[in-house]
C-alpha cells in the first residue's frame, strides 16, 4: 500500500506551495484549538506565537485552549477554527471511517506520552507488568491502548480496574499499576506518595501512534496550502526553539492561559519530553520534528485492527498528508 498523495488536495498543495514559497497573506487570522489546558506539551505552538515565527510568514495565530467543556475538533468541523490538535491517530482513523474530511498534516510528537506506572523495582520490564493483580486504567484507555496490551502482551480484562484520575489507590497498593501521562502522574505520585514510581512508556513497548497532531480540513489544504505550510513550518520551528532555546516568553503565555500551571510542572514536562524523545526522536532526528511516514501509520493501524479497536476497511489515503513535513525545517535551531 502507498498513500503519499493523501487527497486530491495534496497534489494541488505541492503545486501552489512551489509558486508561493509558503507565504501566507499578511496577518491572516488563524485559530489553533488545543486538546487540553495550556501546558508544556503545547509549548512549541506558544513559542511561535510568542517569538513571532508565525507572524514572519504572514499568520496572526490565536491559540484556543481545550478543556473538559471544550471540543475544538467540533469547532474545526463546523468551520469555526482552522487547525486542531489531535490526540493521536485513532481520532484520524475514526474520521476516515465516518467519511469526515479531516487531514493530519504534521505530528508534533513522534511518541505517545501515555505511560504505565509501577512501584519501584516491582517489575523489570513492560511485559512483566501483566503479572500485577491490579491495573488502574480509565475507560478511554481501556477501549484503546489496553486492548492492544491484551492482544500484544497478554494482559487480561480481569486485572483492569477503573482509574478515576486519583493516584491514592495506586500509592497505597504496591502490587498495582496505573495509567498516566508522562509529564503528569509521575510527578503527582512523587509529590503525594513520597516515592518515584517506575515509568513505562507504552510507545517504547510498541504502541506506535503519532501524537499531538496538527489537523485541518481537506478543503483548507486544497484552497490555502500556503497557510497550512506557514502554520506547520512555524510550529516545527517553535518546537525546536521551545526545547532547545529560550522558552521564557512561551511559558509565560502558558501560565496566562492556565493559571494553575506551575514552573515546576512546566520544567518537569520539558525534561521528560526531551528525556524520552517524545518530540525529537526516530525519523525526526533525520527529517525534522513533525515528520510522518506512511509505514508508521500503516503499522499502528494494523495493530489497532488486530486488537479490535478499529475496523479493517478504513481508507488510509485520507488520513495524513505528508507533503508539509520531513524536509528538515527548523533543524538549524537545535542547539
């Protein structure tokens, strides 16, 4: 299978990009909706607003934070915003299955930051986690990555208990494991439980989805490819500067949009993203942050089909458009 020309818009995008050199109309307003409250995991986007990178190619970008009562993806489908932060490829697969013309144009994260926490020294490998009698997994995780864990590693439905986003049951039971987000629950457990948990990144165990995606509508790719290019290139440069340069202004913006965010949490998030290669690893080391490949998308899709998470008849040609990434944009900013 090959699906590099993801939609008819892809070919058009390439032609127009050559003619326009990626310059958008000066000060064109663009709204980017995130999938949660402002945090370090959104830092690259805030960076490019703060330091004028988006503005340099003609975009006036507003970041619209998500949250428990906000559905920015629905707003994009309704034409209210231009770009949306997708969680991972499962959402893109769902859109393709329903015939919704959403296209992923860049992957900010090469790895999904989902983790399983265990008590220090309790297990020696990801696979050994299945020997624990209790795993605290939320409903969303149970319907997605946990089904893959069952299929790929032999975890059981019986050991799964609902996770209510309260770490207390995990802290109290050394024979339990708990789902978490790399930059959140490990610090929470350390502060509340007084110990550093062992952290197992499911991406490193084979859960191969891209994460923190830049999504837009197929029509936007077809009619405004120069805007897509400016936003994608700007975001990529923002991530390099945020991780390897002066990110003070971006962090100030994050704390303005999310007053509950602390300097400690931001610093922990940046440290863990760099340490685990969430943003800058794999293909990104050679082709630049944001890169996506057909092979990796196909690999993850086949794993999800095997685990019964998605249907086996999804047309992958509509899922991603690789023409905006993989050219080494911003790599000179890595210090």
